[in-house]
C-alpha cells in the first residue's frame, strides 16, 4: 500500500491550493478515503472523507464550506480543494483509508503572509 501526496506549498491567507494523492497497492475503488492533517505539536486529525463511489462526503467542522474532497477511481487518486485558507490550516496533509496501516510522506501546506 502506497500513498503519494502532492500539491502543497506556501500560500497567503485567503488563498487556495489543490492537493492530489496517488494511491497504489490495493483496490482503490473499494475503499472510502480520507484526507488527514498534522500540525506542529498536534495529533493527526481527519479533515475530509469520501466514500468509494463519491456519493457521500463529510468534513471536519474546522474546514466545512472551505474544503472539497473528490476522487477519480480510474486514476486511483483523491483530491482536496482548499479555499479561503487560514493560518490554522498550516499542517502536513496526508491521504489514507479509514483504517490507516502505513502513511505516505505527506505534503506541507503553509498559510502565512
């Protein structure tokens, strides 16, 4: 099982980023997927969830109405569109299944002026 996250960077408050995650080593279309994040000194938390057929999404309250999760089963990929970014969104972002076994390297998102 492997996850490769990309798309992070430095952005000003109010800006946008789109994260991508390429998954391999399992039948991607059978699994719900999540985006997680870990800020310095804090535990990793999930921020967005999508079921295997993209018929249901859920978001943490802290990102609701600002972030949008989507997926492309044909590409074994999951995405996170992040709008209206805030400094408190600064973290390393990871994708994974609902029951993670191993983690990718993540992608750093820094929101700062």
